[in-house]
C-alpha cells in the first residue's frame, strides 16, 4: 500500500508541474522554497532503498509504476511518461546515480530559468513565457546534467 501511495504522489509531482505549465496558467505561483521542497519530496519518493542516492534503476522503476497506474506508457503528446523518460535519459546520461543535493540543484536551476524577473516566485505568466521560448527554439531544451557532488572533507 505504501508503495502505491508513493507512486501516486510521485506521478502527481512529476506530471502536474510540466503538464499544467504547458497548458498556460493552470498552476498557482510557486516560490523558490516550494520548488526546493518539491525536489526534496520527489527525491525521497524515488529513493526506494533510502540510501541517499537515486540510481537510474530506481528512477526507471518509479516511472514504470507511474505509467502502469496511468494505464500504459506512451508519449501522450510530449507530456507524461514520454517526457519523464526523456528527462531521466538526460539526467542519467553522464552519471549512474544522483544525490538529493544534486536533484535539488537541478530543479532549482530550472526554477531560476523560469523566474524571469528574479523575484523568487515563478508566475503563470513567466511559465508561459518560458514555454513560448522553448517552442520558438524548436522545443529544444538544454541537457539536464547532475552537478558534481561536493568534495568530501577528510576527518
């Protein structure tokens, strides 16, 4: 039952943001702190073994569970499972795993790119402008890459 609830929450978190943003204004304004909380929540849901690292296998399993819940995979016009699969492919293209600070940094970088006036809040209008800019660029987005882990200080 817990796994089912986690999958539901994961799916809602992963799909609702891009889907509503693409529909232009269907989502309320979001602060940077809320974006950070969402990233942390998503990481905790995906990290199946709770070891502080998400592997591509864990992410693929979470995605497969979400797609099964939705009634199959497919691209669905660039939304949902197909879009998430592309994001996972980009995320794990250069690294076999990602830590919570790395995922947080990635999601906050995306937030910062959408926060056009740099006031710490992304509005529906800013989301629409970012979407229009992506479409004008032919739908191309910069590759998602995990930041390098912070160096470990010797004890």
